[in-house]
C-alpha cells in the first residue's frame, strides 16, 4: 500500500528487519523523517549469534527501538516439512526465502496488533515476489494491518533511488548490514538456505561459481573421500541423523554441516516470478538437499506408480504455493493432506554416500520392530537388488 510521509507520521509502524540493505535503509529513513517506527528482528538462523547481536546493538544505538523474536524452531519445522514433501520450485531449488516470509509474518503480525501498531512494513524491493508474499500473509494472519511496501512510495524512491543511495542512508545512521550483504550483492539467509542476488548474476554469462558459499564448500574443495550418513525418516519426514534424534533446528543445522562440507546444495536458477517476469538467483540449501535424497529413497520404498505420480503432482503444487506466498491457502492444505496420506508408510532409515557435491550411492534399511528383523534394499544403476542383510542396526537408528 502507498502511504505518504505525512500519513505515516500519524501511524505506528513496525518494520521487519532482515539485516539486509533495503529494510535497514527504510527503517533509518522513516526514523530520520519523524515517523514512530520500531524494528522487529527475527532470529531465523540468518547469521552467527555474534553477528546477530552486533547487528541488533547497532540498530538500538541508531535510536530505533527493537523487538527480538526467536523463530528458529518455527523456521526449521517449516523447512523440514518442505523437504519431506520434496516441494522444490523451478530448476529444483528449495525456495527457503519465500518460505521464511510465512514464518516471519506469522510471528510478527500478532505482536504488532497486540502492541497497537497499525502498519507492517518491510524492505522488499519493488517488482519482486516478496511484496505480494508479505501482503498475502499479513492478510491471513492479521487482516486489520496495513502493509507498507516502501518502494511503491514516490518519496522513498526519490530519496533512495538505488542500492548506493541506500548504503549512504544506513552509513549516515551508523548502521551496517549483516555479513554477506553489500551495496552490490544481496543475500537472504535462514537455517534452511541462502539466496544470492546481484546485478552481475543477471548476466547469464556470469558463472554461479563466482558466488562465495556461506553454507559449505564447492565440490572441488570437498574431502577426497566418501562420507556415509544415516537419515531416519518417519512417515516421510526426516527425524534423525546418524541415529541422533534432535530438535528441528538442531537437526537442520547438523544436516547443513555434513552436506555443506561435502559440497552439496548449490543451485543456479532462472525462475518464473509471481509477476510474470524472470530473474536469476543462486541458492544454497545443503541440508535440504541431503534430506530430499533421503526422503526420495523413502518414497520409492512405499509407493506404487500411481501414488508416486500423484505425490509428484502434489509436491509441485505445494512448491508453487510456497513461492507465491500461499502456504496457508486451500491448494497447499490439500496438497499436504494428500502427501501425508501417501507417505504414511514411509518409516525407514536411509544410508547416503556423499562425495564432492553428489550422492553417489545409497542403501535403504527397513526395520521391522515387531520381529526385530532388518531388511536391506540396494539401489544401483536404476536396478533394485534385494537381499537379506547380515548385520544389525543400532538401537538409536531404530528409535
């Protein structure tokens, strides 16, 4: 929505601060121009704790009141759901940024209403997907709030016409972005992944390899050995890693670590935007990629052709809903319900061999708890080789 500066001065504005350039610039500009603006910073795993604390301290020093919200568990639960349903978007990438918008607004909107704010602001640039995502989620979670899309405001556009102007605005207030963000390069990170965007990446001749990975290493820098990991899947959802049952945020962090050090999870995509245009992004999501391979093996162990085809269709519908900001819409709810029905029997332990950016082998271990029997199914070259396994699985792997 477009609101003039004079209108904003009579409203209480709560702005979601991501640590990126644009949201900081908007918050600083509103504060400098006499608006009652307070920041809401969600910890969704976008940085190390020391960087997060340094960022919030700088915002407070600049005179902007700040509210901190721990949304790491919520972010991890949402991400693991998407991995379980294999809901990746154009080019097979995990739309972790789009998913985070639902988590952010669900956490922030009720707090804004309870504290008497009437405007929810964000720093999402004009013409992008995130403007619509914020509006749709605000309508779902707090229909009475006005959503300020700042780059639709002529006054803000005139004051900060480009990223260089935004950088000058935050520098004048003594603010700095979280690591990875510069005047030329933008990152959007959370526990599940990192999105990289900049003008040079819009040139299709620019190699994605120029992007400095934040969640792992390039395949050529990964270890010269295969690393085997075990992923426990229950009813289609990853729940354990190497026999350890962990809270969602710790499970995802552990998966990011093991997959990242083996070079998994970088995707280079030219995608279809909500508004019909195209854009290019480079995305990291090592843990999501690891879990997706495990879930795929689990799918294949319990689904027939018709169920697999149906699951593929429903996964695509859910991926589009995540991208378009419709996670809570009727299509997304129906897709989840159908996928949960199909995957109800997918409770297995999957062994994955990681090597320099690839999953080069796998074994699926199925535990019959009632009989204490372990069966092994080996998959190689597309063929299925069945046989009994002369070994046991630890108690931790059977939990």
